[in-house]
């Protein structure tokens, strides 16, 4: 552990507090966890980038079926490889924190579920989403008929303008009525 | 793309300035840049067409791939004048943007602000680029640098001061928030558990922490207002009979076994009711001890009611409106994953439970009912309920029997019996509480209910069991109280005889003194039923705590150790086979906690040490259970989500609170206190202490007013008014509910209407499209050049009626009011535009 690298400057810390929903302790913890992930040779880099494969080794994300999507959504990398800088990482934790509002949470949830990044949830996205939720093994997977039925039901409920896809405002409309979305859309380090 | 930071920044900026007047806004300079294209249109048009329909050739537009000539201009203005227009010859990013701003804003402000003080520059400086932090820092530096220069004269200092104070205040608020989160006990521990086991297990620990906080307050009340004053200012130990161990017990009063049973020195201490003196005021503070004792007893109950109901109301507010079931499938889809799950096994269980819930709801949707073999199911359910009732009755009888037997033992003297006879009641109650739920679990497998309904039944049955046990215990206790009171009569009679004999014996020797120095340990005394009740409850709590801890150690820890280490040399797989690791039983643990609290409420009046004991118990539980969960439990097979059950637990707590205050209040109101022990000795009823205080410590008129107020003639109408008020509130809430339903229905019909309208519009557009296409066909036929080439035409206004108001690609549009147009979104748009 680098003695100087693991310390956040004070002004930066207060700035991060101002800009995120996180408290001081959480930011420091996040920084500690993040520096553990940074490769040795990148330690001297002022803003190191951690590749997605390393981020996914975090136990908090390891068993999450949406882990890759989460990395992609929060990554600001040009090459779209899902790698995160520390500030991206903070952005992620902030969106998943206790105090983030429903609006922010639902917006990011929408982007996570939007597998092809086209701004709407179409049948393909929904199918991928169901597959993520039911796990990889064959015995938990739904049959094609069940899948079709399920997606039809979902579109019936939430596709208000009947264009065959769920867009952001429809999605937020559905989510905002849900009693336990805010309490479960959380990641704590 | 606007990130979260900028939403907050923009919003904050807006909030700070929402009360600005026109005059203030006149002093703001506005700036923006614009992009002019020389020969083509950069924007894009949405076209509505049916899925099967081909693209009309006329609707598409060509795009020039290279050499697009464009000019970007940047300018600023304010109320009084226009600033210079600047030609931007590079791509506009945050760095170039800042450079422009730095070069031009300051001179502009200097020219404008000669006569008036200007306040600042427009919020357009807040960048909206992805490389957020660096950019933000630069702009902040810039603003800080020129902040002072922008104001002039008097306003400048004031402004600088204001800004400074604002910053200080924000920092203080942040520090305070940090401090507050650091003060929440066990926060990190609970979060760790939450990330391993999901939110339902964590909800138990949060509940435990909540209970701990409430008990802390109760402990503070009894400790600070009852125990400490009596210990410091009351008469010391040994000064009077009630504060002394009787001679017959003195030999073994310090033995561990006696102390463990809360006899001996523990019985004659501030821990129990009997020790307190009935002196009206004690110490130099003139502390009204009996009054304080009574008020603390009442206050404990009142505070508990208040806290429970307040928490319930807050919970209800938080998840209000969750009763809407119109999004059943969507919720299952979008909100069923618990992102806190960090344990692979929990995740696997969650996958399985999500799949089953999907399948179940699909099946439910397909066929509402399939009632094959309904008679068998019915029979089995009736049988199960019969068995459960038998269990309940059996356990009730067992407890009654044991308590009666223990009275017999007590009459004959406990010295002749061993440990089991002495602790029989508590052990039997604890064991019943341990084994009956398991039995219920086995029985409920007969019923073949849906797991969630089965869980509710299970909870209800355990609740009934505990309640039954508790009430049998109380009824047995009541019997014992009556017994003691009869004994008391005898003692009272003997006492007068004894006193007479004492006087008679001593009159001959010494006739001058009326009081004879008798050692208080030798004075005969009554049985003091209050202390007995307190002792029973304390013993019950202790044995219950011990059973819980021992079950934890054996059932969880030893089982886990056995499974873990004997798995290497066993015939079958222990980890996945029969014993396996134990699951954390949330509902059982919560019920245990609730009943424990009920006993505290019941017994706290007669044993002021109970809240302290409970705090200790909860404290140890917290650490022990956290450790046990993390080291030897596996995640639950059926992962329930925490929300929704919170208020269920709270409601049970409220019921228990009510049921446990009933017997306590009954004893206080209807049974006269013992004549020679406790703060109320010598009074007819315990509540007489209020009357006494009113008469002695308050002016005469106050007592009069009070006696008028407590007159049935006033109380009855008051109760009537209260009932009417409740009725009124109930009926208004009913009407509100009805109105809500009406509105909902209206919304739904509106929705349907909209849908229909949309459909009609779509059909119309389709027809128009058809026409237009025909026209194009005709046109094409007409416009065919002699060479056979198609001439380009202006695209027909097809689908323009259905063009959405905002382009799809810019998701953030409308997200923030007054969101300044930035290069960011525009760049974003170009990546996913042209959805033809």
C-alpha cells in the first residue's frame, strides 16, 4: 500500500462530499477499496483506470447479474471497455447509496437494463433482463413460451403509449409506484 | 451526458436564486454559443411508420459525410448591453469554453458594471461534460478568481461575506452529517450483513437496534429517576426491615445460587419494588420518591406507546401507495433483484425464487384456479389446525400445571429441592418456546399453502403460542398473588401479636422508652407479592436469554462446526444433505424479541432493574447474533424482501404492548399494595399517591379543579366526544379513500381514451401515408427523366403530426428545468441519432 497514494487530499475529499451523496467515511472506504484494485504499475498515475475484470472481483458486485452493465453504464472510458476511474467509481456508489433519490436511481436502473444502449427497453432488452434475473443454469431458465407470455404481460402493463417498447418515462412511472425499489437498489461497500 | 453531479449543481444553483427579483436578474450576464451550418441540416426528423411498411423514398435525407461547413459563435449579453460576438474556430470543449469565458467575460463585465454592481455570471459556466471533476474544478477556480472583481463598492464586501458564510455553513452541515452517521451504532456491522444476506436479515438487526434504543430510554428513566435517587438519598441498607435480609435467610444470602435466583442480597436492593421506602420526600432535594416511582411506571408505558405508534406512522408514510397491484409483472421484473446481495449462495437462492415467482405468476395469469382434490386439502388443513390447537392447549396446561406445582414447592420450602424444581417454570416456558415452533413447522407442511401464506400462518401460530404461554403464566401468577395476600393477612395478625408480646415483655424492664431497639432483620414481615412478581419476571428473562444463547451456540455454532469438519469422513454429504448449516430465522427471532419486550413492559413496574437487564441482553445479542450469522449461517432459501413486513412487526409489537400493559395496569389499580414494603405501603391503592401529592404539594384550588375534572359527569362526555372525533376521522378517511379510488378510475379511463385516440391518429396517419405514397408513385411516374433517373424532391410532410415533441435520444431533456444547452448533449445526440 502506497502511503501517499492511499490518502485523499483534504480539499478533494470535501469536494467529493459536496458532489456525491456519500459521507466522508464512505468516500474514504471507497478510496481504500479502489486503491487496492489499482495495479502496481499504475499507482503513480494521478487518475488510474481499473479494468472491468478487476472491478468485477469486488464481492459486492461478484454475484450481481448486472455487474457488466453497471460497469458499462458508469464508465467514462472512450473505448467502452467498462473500465472505471476513481471518480466513476464514486459516481457508481453515489447512485447506489442510501440517500440518492428515486429519480436518479430509476434513471440509472433504466440505463442498466437498456442492454443495447438505444434509449428504450425493447423485447430484446426485456428478454436479456429476464435471463439475467433467472440465472445462467438451465433448470431456472424460462421456456420460450413462458418468456413470450411474460414479456407480453410486462408490455401490457407498462407500455403506456403502445409502441412495443418501454421508454424512460414509462419506466419511471412504473418504478415510482414500487414499494421496495429504493431499498433494494443499493450497493454498500 | 449530464452526470449526477451536475444535476445537483444545477438544482442547487437554481434553488439559491429562486427568489431573485427582476432587478437582480438584470445584473446577470447571459451567454451561449450557437452552431450555424452552412449547407445542411444537422437536426433529425422522426418518421412514424408501421413495422411492415417500407421506407418511403421521399422521407429520407441525404447526409454529407465530409466537408461540412459550419460556424460557431459565442456571445453574451445582459440587461443593459450586448457583448461581443466571438467566432469559435475550434471544437468547443470545456477547456476552450473556459478560455473564451476568461478572455471575454471579465472585460465585458468591467464595461457593463461601471455604474451598477454586478453579481455574477450565468450558470452556463457549469460544464456538462463527461470529464466532470477536472472541469468543475477549473470553473470553480475561475469563479473564485473573479468573484471579488465582479462586485463593486459596498455590495462587494457583503457579497463576499455572504459567500464565505454560505461555504462555512455548508461545510458545517456536512461535518455534522458525517458526525451523525458515525454515531449510529453498529452501522458498518449491519451493512456488512446486509451485503451478505440481503435486506431481510438486515431488517432484523435494524429492528434489534431500534429496540435497543427504546430500551436505553426506558433504562434511563428508571435508572435516573428511581434507582439512583433511592440508592443515594434513601435510607441505607439495614436501616429498616424492608431493607434488610431476614435473619433466617442471612446465612445463604451471598451464595451464588441464591443471587442467581435474585434472592438474598439481590432481593433486598434497589433492583426490586420491596426495597423502596414509603417516605414522601427523601434527601436534601426533597425528592418525591413514591410519586416518581409511580410516574416512571406510567411514563414507561406512555413512552413505549408513543414511540411504537410514531414509528408505525412513519413506516406507513414511507411505503404509502404501494397497494397498487396494476404493475405486478413489471415490478417483479424491474425491482425484484436485491442489489445488496453479495454472497453467491444468496444470489443462487434469489435466482431460484425469482424464477419460481415468474412461473407462479404466469400460471396464475393463465388459469385462476385449479381445485383438484379440494376435499383432501380441506381435510388436511382442518387436521393441521386441530393439531396446532391441541399443541397450544397442551402447552398452556403444562405451564399452568408447572406453576401450580412450583407454588407447592415454594410453600414446602425450596431448600429441599434441586435446581430443576427451582427453575422448572422458566425452563418449561423456554423449552416450549423453542420446540413448539418446530412442531408447527412440521404440521404446516400438511397444509400445502403458498409459502408466503404459510409463513403468515406460522407467525400467527407462534404468536398465539407465546401469548397463550404468557397469559397462563400471568393467571398462575395472579393465583399466587392471592395466596400471598392471604398469607399477608396472617402475618399482619401475627405481627400485632408479636408487637404486643414484645411490649409486654419489655414493659417490665424499661417502661420509659416506647421504641425498643430491635434488629430490623428479626422483625417479622409480609410476603411482599410485588417483589415476588418482579422476581418471577426477572428470572423468566434471564432463563429466556440463556436459552436463546445456548440454542444459538448449539444449534448454530456446534452444528456448523460438526457439519464443516465431519464432512470429510461421513457417509453422505453433510453440507447439502441432512443436517446442513442452519438458516437465519428472521421471523422467529423477531417474535422472540417482541415477546421479550412484552415481558419487560409487564414486569418493569415491580422490578426497576428489568430495562437495564434488557439493554444488556440486547447488547450481547447484537454482537453474538452478528457473529453467528456471519460465521455459521447460510442464506435463507426463500429470500423475502424486508419492506412490507416492517409494519407487520411493529403492529405485533403494539398488540403485545397493549396486552402486556393490561395485567400490569390491572394489578396496579385493583390490588392493594403490601403493607410493609415498597413505595406505596400503607396506602389503599397505588394511585393514591397522586391524590396525596395534589393535596399536599399543590394549592387548594388545583386539587378542587382536579376533583371536578375527574368527576364522572365530566369524564363521560369527554369520552363521548373522543369517540365522536374518532368516528368523524374514520369516516373522512373513508371518503378520502373513495375519492382516491374515483380519481384512479378517472385516470384509467383517461388513459384508455388516450390510447384509443392515439390509435385513431395512427390509423389516420396511416391513411394519409397511403395517400401520400400513392401521390409519390404518381409523381414518380410523372417525374421520370428521359434518362430514367429520379429527380430529388422535397420530402412530403409525412408523419409530421406524430412527431414526438422531444427527440428520443436526448434522455435528459426536461430533466432539469433551465438546463442550459451544452455541447455535451449535442454530441451525445449525434451518436445515436438518425433512427430511420
